């Protein structure tokens, strides 16, 4: 008996989950946008790579393109934001830059990706983590991020 293929949306979600295993430790998430028109038109899926904070940095219909992009990111400098830093205010799942008022919202998909936590305080307590990190040429604009050496990007 032949197993039927997954529908396009479920298949894309499975691929995105696989890609997020690579992306999340780098400070990114991979989201999907699946368009399912009425038959006979084929479904189309785009994979969207977003840096922590929501900035879209890469979008493609090819999962291998995302894999290559993430592999290139792994060699970039690592930036860290101490969650106790005086430049930010933490409230629930939202981190606010005290100077600009800009925010990073870690609720929704981010909360699922970093460990099903509902607040930054839960993340600190449950995961014993006191910073966020991201790799890239530049850090997110929210808060006072500190650059770590490029070779530390894989730790």
C-alpha cells in the first residue's frame, strides 16, 4: 500500500520545523506562507526567514535556499542582549527599548520555538538563560546588544 503524500501545507510546516531546528539557535525563525488556490491551480509555499524582532531577511520558495542562507549566517558574529540590561524593559513576552520605545514580541511562534514559554521571565527561569543571542552582520535595533567574536557563533 502506497502512503499518500502530505498535503502541501502540512509538508511545508514539516520543512519549516526542520529548518527552525537550525534557525532558532542563530536567533531566527522560519515561517511559511502557503497559498492554496482552488484546483487545478497548484499550491505555492514561501519560506520566510525572520531575525529575532520580526525583520524579514530572506524569503524564497526553495527550502535549500533557506538552508544555504542559514549556513552562511552561522559564520557571522554573534550578538547578545542581557535580559537584565538597563537599556530594555521586560514585560511578559515583550522587550521594549527604553530609549526608542521599539519592541520585540516573543509571544506566539517565537515562544513555541524557544521552548513553549509564555514570558521572558519563564524563559529565564525554565531554561536558565539570561540573554538572547542572534548572529548577523548587525544586531537588532532594540536594546544594547554586545558583539561576540565570529568564532563564537557556533556555541
